[in-house]
C-alpha cells in the first residue's frame, strides 16, 4: 500500500465517521436539537388520575386568563393549564438577584409536584440569551412565558420581580406574594390551599 493511498483511505474513514456521528443510531435521521428551556417541551402531561384537590373558597376572584408565548415561541393560555390542576406563576428576571437565590429550590419544588401542580415562569424585561442561560443554569424544567412588554405582570399587579401567585384548578386566584416566596413556604401553602392529600 502506497503512502498516498493510505492517506486517502484515512481521510475517507474520517469523513465516514463524521457523517455517522451526525445521525442518530436508530434510524439514520439527523440528531434532533436540544429543546429550548422553558418551551413547549416543558408543558405538563395529563393531570394524574384521582388528583385530590381542595375546592377553592367561594367569593375568590378569578385569575386573569392571559395568553403568552413560551421561550420557543409556542403560544400557551394559562386557562388551559389551570383547567385540570393548580398553577403557580413565578414572575422573575435573569438579572434579579433575589430570583436567582430562590430559583434552584423552586426548580426542585416544580419537579416534586410535576403534573399535579404546574409552575409557570413569567420572565419580564430580559434578553433572550440571558434568559436561556438562566434557565439552563438553574435547571428550570417548567414552561416559561416571555413577558417583554410587561402585560402579564401588569394584569397580575406585579410591579417588579420576584412575585409568586397561586391559582386553583378552575382559575380562582388564591394567594400572591409580591417580593416572592421561598420554596418551603410555598410548599406549605400548596399543601394547605390546593392539595387535599
């Protein structure tokens, strides 16, 4: 085997490896890109069968039923999410120091309640790159609505982040915390206000 032939053979082998590594192992299709944090892939599955919830107290006002775009551009209506389970709205921004201090514990709480109570982030006044970095760093696995113009925040009387709002199944506005709330307190309030078991 000549040196020139060996070099060509090695180059061909490298090209083949590059082609094979750009496809998935199972079907030869190109590898799928990672889902955008906070996008449609983070929306909840069906509510669990037999989810035991407390009824909302009578006379409680209805939460504003707003619609917004998730981080990947998908549209979501909050009323669709609270139709069959409680929703917690977490108003935050990547530049908010208090938001950042509490985010890891809130992300863990969201994983604990997965599909029973849905956390939905509402990100205001943020740059897309900063927001995506924040969501990745803090392992935010729940949907995040982008509120660039502050419309959603205004409809919930949120002046600045952080803030947290609890909405019962069906849309009753149960509780809000201007200035936010830590995860253990929120956990206790969810058990007290919405979960019956």
